[in-house]
C-alpha cells in the first residue's frame, strides 16, 4: 500500500467512524434567528478617536485616512 492509499484510508476511517453530531431542525432554526433586542451603550468619548490619538503618539500615519474622521469627532465634542 503506497502513501496515497494509506492517507485515503485514514481519511475514510476518520470520516466514517464515531458518532455524527446531528442537530434538531427546530434548534438550528432558533439559533439562526436574530435577537429581538439590541443593547447599545452611549459613550461620552469615541474609542476610535482615542485609539487613533494613542497610535499617533507612537508612529506617524502614512496616508492620513483617519484625519477627516478625527476632525469631525473633535468638532462634535466641542459645542
């Protein structure tokens, strides 16, 4: 028996031996449903802006893609 046949035999044994895990259709459908309620917490500061500021103290951003976002967030913070 060559190596390829041994691997095929091992794969066949692995796939056919043991118990198959079957799930009830009702349970599977229930798990796929989205929850009715969503919990949202309003934050006083934007975590993305805070993290961007922290990273900018360590390194300079090459393309400046967060510049506009940070400016908008700062304008919203200052009434």
